[in-house]
C-alpha cells in the first residue's frame, strides 16, 4: 500500500515491489484524483500491475478531514474506478462520510474500503450510537471496512468490548465486507503482535467469519492475492 505522506503520488516503489514478487504481492497506489489527467494516471499505474487505489484525506500529517471526495473534478476518476472494478481504499474520518455517500449515490457500482473503519468513536459502548455514520454506510453494498490496531484497542476502551463492537460490525456489514489490516509497519507493534491482537479480539466469531476477515475479503477485493498473477 502506497505511503502517501512519504512518497506522495509516486508509486514507483510499490510497483517495483509487486513486479519483483508478483506471486506474493499486489499493490495499492495513490493518485491526485482532482488533477485533470487523473484518469490517465490511473491507467498508467494499473498498467504496471497495481490493482487498487488509495485516497488519503486525513492522517498524522494531514489533520482534519479534506473536503474534496465529492468534488465534481473527481467524478471522471470515480467513474473509471467503477468501470474498471478498481477498489478504492479511503483514509478518512467519519466527518467525510456525507461526502462519501454523495459519491456512492452517483457511482453505485464503485467499491470502497474504509481504512480504520473511518476512525469511529467506540468508547460509548453498545449500541455505539456515536458510530451511527459508520452503521449508515452498511446500506451501500459497495462499502467494505478494514479493521486495524486502532479499532482493536478502541474496542476495549470505555464501555466497549470486542464482542459487542465487532459483533455489531459483522452484523451490519457481514463478514464478507470486513477485512483485517495489519497497519504494519506504521504501528509500533510487530507484525506477529498485530496479528495476535486481531485474532484474540475476534476469537468469539465463527470460524467462517474469521476466514473472511483474515483472508477471503481481501482476496475478493484484490483477486491477484487469491489467484497469483
């Protein structure tokens, strides 16, 4: 996955890594979809074997929530992603959900993946009314969610528990639209520690649900992971 705040929209490192190990990796690239030539740039990176797009609208070097997700200048890129079946990973906060809803209504066939579940509040506990914007997205079949370290830690804060929070998440979206994301190496924990954290938090779920979350959902979004290249 392209580290947008490190290399901007130059995805060369990701593309080279995928080309060097196509039997192990596929790549998610970044692009300025406000640019007039955005669709050409999408085609360029897809031609290099990258199979997903990432849009970075918030983060440690970008506080707040950018307001351009539903800017009309982005529509050609959204249309191409919808047409080409290119999943779009979104680094965003819940404040951007109304803009995302506008996009999904205009491009109902596009698939989006919410990094960190769009950073919902969790500490209020069941029924997690503070995360209502997240639950509202479940009605869009193209919305997938990625659970990461911050969500697993958040599920043990305040009145939250893993069973009640992730139980509702799977109930709302279905396990086939939930994927585990390691957030490695951005997180301080090692990769084995991050995996253990996730496995322990989700151990109450049926094995079939865990199989989707830890592998099959990612393979559905990025078929190269399941079938090789």
